[in-house]
C-alpha cells in the first residue's frame, strides 16, 4: 500500500561513499514544513545530501524517507519526483529553447496534465519569478540572473511538497533576492524547503531550522537562536588587532572584531563583548582552520 504523503524528510544513519571517500557519514534528520538552511564548507557534503534528497543519488547505507515514501522503490520514487522541486547548484538548460518552451518541456516530464493545464502552470511560475515578459526569449540570450530565475521557475512547477534549492540566489541582484525570500517564505507555509547556501543573510532571513554539515556529519541541527546562544560571550570588538592568533578582521572604522574559541576574558585591552551574528556563530561552529568545534 502506498504511504501517505506527509511533506516531510526523514533520514536515519544515511551514508554515501564515492570509492574510499565518505561524503555523508551517518546523517540523521527530520524536516517538516518550513525552511531549513543547510550550511557547511565546500566539500562538507551539502550537495551530496541535496542530490540524495532529490533522488538523483542513492544512499550507500541507512534509511531515507521522503514525503512518507521510500525512494529505493521505483514506483515510490516516481511518486516522490511528481511532488518534488529541485534547483541544482549548476543548472544547465538547452540554450536554443525559449523560456516558455523549456518550462513546457519540464512540465511534460513532470506529467502536469494536458496542454492547457501545462501552459497555465508555465505562465504561473514565470510570473512568480518575474520572467513573464521574457517568455519568448531564448535561454542563451538571458542574463545569468535570469537563467537562475528560470531554474527556480522550473523547480516551482506543480506546487512541490518538497522543494530543494542548492545555492539559489547566485547571480541575483538585491531586489531579486528580496523577491526570492518573499516567494520562498510563502511556499514554506505548507511545503518543506531545504536551502543549501553560503549566503548566511539568506539563512537568517528565511530559516526556522539550521543544519550544519562538517566532513559529512551533522554538527548542528536546531533553530538559529540555539546556534547564536553558543556564540554569546565569544565575540568581541576593540581598538586593534589582538595579535593572538584568534580569528579577527578589521572593521570599516578601524576597530577589530575577534572570535574566541570559548567564553573567556577580553582578548586585549579595550575589547568589549558584542552580540554575535549568525555568521559569527557559524564560523565558531565550523572553525577556520579545518577543525570543527564538534571534533575538538
């Protein structure tokens, strides 16, 4: 009997190996409706995890359940793909298709009804991403930001219950990023959205849950407030470079912002503790030297 579609992601002990290299190592996750931000350094396993969620890769081990279904079963995998929207990190489209024809082709692949229903859906998503006036333009004549929005439109077709966005705001200008955030926040009322990004400001603006990967393992899974709480008492600002080997950088006014590995006394004369940002908290979690807090 087909399982009930729940709009959730459930992973238990998921591993993925490429030969002798382990990209995912015992990942456990439970994701429901809302936006989850997926963070981690390059090579941490984010794109591999997204491809497993998109049913593009099979897990080497562990249990994967998407929308209440098992992607290792062919029939259930097809059901998942009908309810799934995926924007990969480097989308590649047929350059001589028009924007409308390309999305119509994608709608055929997703089995979105007859010709009239498909065309209505194509118009809807083009309007959502602000590309309706370019619907007759060939893909090769669109700017990089427009092609990124076209890829997002493709992911949005069919009102997916699970929406996977891998670096979705690359190439978008500030106005387009705000529009993107508004769109995703509306979708996340009912859908499960996973947003993999290096843009911490997008995570701060959108995400009610953060998952951080390091070396294929989950080193943090919780709300942004919990990650910020870990950083309090560890972020300082003062008159100059403390010169202690700590992570620090110069601010526009000439002062320095310093991150300390644990809550401690001031790193130098004149330094005062300041409220951490989400970026501070993330840097303290994964470290800058290749050694994560979870491994220390």
